[in-house]
C-alpha cells in the first residue's frame, strides 16, 4: 500500500493542516480519504481505482462508505460517487479502528459504546469470580475495567453521556466488590489503591499526549502544536 499512499500524498489534493497535506489516513489495508470538496475526492478515488487495476486488486465496496462532515447547521446535496463502478453508501457515522466517527464529530456514540462494553465486562467478572478474594477482584478490575479504548480523543460530547459512563465505572467496582450502592466513590477507590474515573481519564490523555509529542510523524506534530485545538485544550483542562 505504500506506493498508493505516496501517490495520493504527491497530489497535494485534500485537507491541509499548517501546510501539511492530510488527504489519506492508512492502517494496513484500511484507508480513509479526507477532502474539502467532491471534486478533490473524485480525483483521489480515480487514483485508487487505477492503482487497483494495475496491481490486480479489488476493493470491497460493500465496506466502503462516504460521510460528509457537517459545518454548523448547513446541509449539502452530495452527488452520487462510485468506486470501481459501484456506488458508495452515504452514512452519518462509521466505525474506524474501533472508534465511532460521526458527521457532527460528536463522541456520544463512542462513549455509549464504552459504557455498554464496561457493563458487560463487569457482569461477567462479578458472576465468574464471585468467590475470589478481594485482592483478586481488584486485580481483575484493574485489568479489564479501566481501559477505555479511545477516551483520550473525546472532545465533543454531552456532559450527561460522560457522567453516565462515570457512574457505570463506579457501580462496576461496587458490584464486583459487593460494596453498598451509596458508598463514597472516592473513598472506596482510595482504600483499594485503584484509580477513580477522573484519574483514569487524566492518565489516558497524558499518555496519548506524550506519545504524540514524541512521534516523528509530521501530521501528529502539527496537531500537538495547536494549543488552541479542542483536543489539546481538553488534555490541559483535565490537569487544571
């Protein structure tokens, strides 16, 4: 895929951040094309189609989708687009590398996914390890319940959705350890030497920020240097 990525980058057609062209984001054989206009997107799709023909590749059009990011309350009439002769399905959200991306860049969908996943994991642990010691249960909680997959990139969400996840996290710990429903959250985590919800979020965001700033990737560096950007602003707010 490297040759295709290089060919797309050379066009300089697509979205730009501080003069850096960001028209494709690729992971293995999974690719996202980013463009400010339909004309620009058509040009990149044509490059992808030619590359597939030359190298004997075939795109899975049923798994290829088109989404238009909204700018305020504006609506857009997007003409139909095709890939290798097949129409692309237009969607309002899609799952990319495990993270839900929506047309209005809202993270509520992803937060709710994490809440449901946490509830399932907690119930499984509470049922299967009910007779284990307290220390074992705490170890299991730390291993399976404190990793929120993409929480460090949540910047646009309703506080209610975020609070529901926090309550789910606290209740998961109570259920697993058999604690009273109304016991102090901060007290129970401190006694068990386990990170509370706020501490988990701070550590996850700090970890991502450190890795981005240490990365030689020019795109990541451009985002990290934008102190006025929403993601950096959220990281900072968690530590204030």
